[in-house]
């Protein structure tokens, strides 16, 4: 028995829209999550510090000073 092409059901391919910037979108969402985590960590440091100077020093040591808007002085270059 011969089967013609008209007798077979036609299967449609899945219709998914390509995401052209999938990697960029993932990177941006990771950056947003990282910034939120840094703000939470800075709040914990502020709650546990003994004073303003202690808080600023701890934030600087932990690399969180930029997350809360403190000025950060770059260390001198080593030679």
C-alpha cells in the first residue's frame, strides 16, 4: 500500500521566539541581584558596627563602600 504525502498528518514545528539578547538579559539580571545582595550585606555591617568610623572601615574592607555610595580611594600601585 503506497502512502501519499497528502495522507500523512502535518506536524507543526514548535513556535518559540528566539531571544537575541539572552546572555545580556541574564547578565543584567545577575548584576541587579548582586547589587541587591551588596545592599543587604551593607545593612548587616551597619547594624553590627560600633560607630560611623567602624562601619565605614568595615564596608571598605569588605568592598561594599561603593554599594552604599561612599567614596573609595584606590590604593597606591605597588612596584
